[in-house]
C-alpha cells in the first residue's frame, strides 16, 4: 500500500471474485500487535434508500455518483485488499457514522 491507512478514509477494496469490489469506509486498521491483520470497514453504496444505517455523503469529487456509507454492511478482511485511497469523510460524517454504529449494535 502506498500510504498509511487511517480510520475515516474511503479506500477502493479489491475483493476478488468472491465479492463485488467497491469503495469502503475504513473504521479500524490493524496495528502491529493485533491478533489478526484485518481491516474493519463499511461499504459505500449508490443505492440510497434513506434507511437506518445509511450515512449520506452528498456530492464529493472523489466519487462518481451520490453515495452513502452502509453501516449495516460492516465487514472485515485482509488489509492488503485495500488498493487505492479515494478520499476522506468530514469530521461530522465520521461522528454520524460512529453514532449509527452504536445505535445499530445497541452500544
């Protein structure tokens, strides 16, 4: 990877043949002493439904379509599947994403 990955960034993930490759919001990136080398992400979608767990991103220059973060699609996978940094969420959008995760998981 050409740069250090940070939570709040949107990266393009090459998920291979098993799943659709797509932009994802990085929520957690593994540290050296972590048990697994997994990144935790939420996928982006252009199928905006206005439902619980969607964080609408509005018009951003680094996405071709209006998109939203799909908090209900939380996933983890090998960090090496992140291939290209696309952009970063605003502080307000990350606050909303964290709140949505807490609400969804009843934390």
